[in-house]
C-alpha cells in the first residue's frame, strides 16, 4: 500500500496534469473522475484513496473481451493495474477507440466482443428495419452486400442517412425504384408542366434519384430548380413561373388555339414543337422584350407557317376561297 506522502504526490500530479489539459470533453471527463476518486480533496490518511486498479479499469468499460476486440486498450488496462491512473486516462483519451467511435458504436462493438447472442439479436432487428426501409425507397441489394454493409453500419453506429451514403458509395445500388421512383416520376410531370422536361436527360434524373435517396435534396428543392430553369427558358412567362404558376397553365389558351387551328388534341402539342416554340418565345416588336403573345398575333404566325398549309382547316379555307371565286364568276351556284 502506498504511503500518505506517495498518495498526496499522486494527487498533486493528477491535479497538475488535469489543469494543464486544454478545455474539452477529455478534460471534463478527467475532472469528473478526479472528483469521484478524491471526494474529500487531498488525502490526509492512507485509507482515503484505496482504489483497486481493476475496478478503475472496469469503470472505463475495460474488460478482457473488449481488450481482445481492441488490442490498443491493453496498454491502458495494464496502467490501471499499476495504479498509474493519470497516465492510463491520458492514453485512453488518445486512443482510436475513444476518439473515433460514437457511444453507440462502443456499446455495439462491446456487445459483439462480450455478449455475441445479444449482439446478434440486435443486429437482426436492425437488418429487418433497414431492409423494409430500403425496399420502400426502391433499393434492392443482394444478401451478401446487404449483410456486409448493414453489419458495418450497425457496428459503426451509423444513422439511416449515413448508411444510405455507404450503400451509394459501394457502387452496388443498381436501379432505384420504390417511393424514390414515384417521387421522380411526379417531378418529371412537374418539369413537363413547366416546359423543361425535354431539356433534362436521363443522367440528370438518375442523379436526382440518387440525391433524393441519400437525403442530399428534397422534392421541394428540385421543384425550385425546375422553376428557375423554366423561367430562364421562357422569359415571357418568368414572373408567373417564379410565383408558382406553371407554363402549362399560363399557355393553356395558346395551346388550345394551336390545337384548334391545326386540328390536333391539345395534349399532344409538345413544348419543342417548332411552331409552338415561336409562340412561347415571342418578342414585342416595339419594346424588344419577351412578352406573352396575344392570341390574335399567335393566329397570324401559325397561319403563316408552311406546315399549316397541310392542315384540314387550311384546306377547307382554300376550298371555300375557290368556291367563292367560282360563284363570283358564276361558274357554280
């Protein structure tokens, strides 16, 4: 047993070491342990700090099983047994185990090393939850990949977003379906209403699918991006677009006028139709600024297009003009 002088010297050394430490979690932990070890302050009798080294190590969770899983802790454990508590704590706080593992990860990996049955039950429950969630989001992994990634995620204490990133980085994700695909399809319809879906290729949508799955973006973010793109492409309608009025709603009368003149279903009129594009890109000849085209002006432009000559309306008009001339010449009644 140490003498009183030795115990007082140890107290002084530990206090000096703690005071010299920078502020932070490690110093706070050291101060808490120091206060618990010396509740009455500096020792005045040899019985004041009789603490068993094993008990001190156990307070830090250091067991033989844990040390077997994390060999770097062996040196710290030995220092506790030698009752070199200051050095033991300092080295403990410098370990990879302390610095780089969350409390959840420490608990799970501790169970893996010391209570495998409990660990396996918790891992199975975790996998069941993640499988259901991932399938719902449209991610189907083969069993080997799923088991490997979920065990690593469970051991590391990853949350769902972190696990998703790990899955994406594995390069084994394949095609995304489920709710993510449903969200993307809805966004494609939204983009079409704003006249820009034809500008967005497969790569663009694939990346948005990945970002949605990974939680890097939301459907609201993508809708805003689509509106900005639409406002840039259709300057005449930009104010309404940025206010949340779709290009489809702002040009519904224009599209109906086109459909009537050309004798087609308005739903079949595409934004990249050359004639319709001229109408949506109209510039006021006086101000030189893009503005929504008046319907009477739109009708003039449409009737001046070569493709209009082949429509039934144009043919009917030609026939009527021919008949009128013949009547005027009294060739026909």
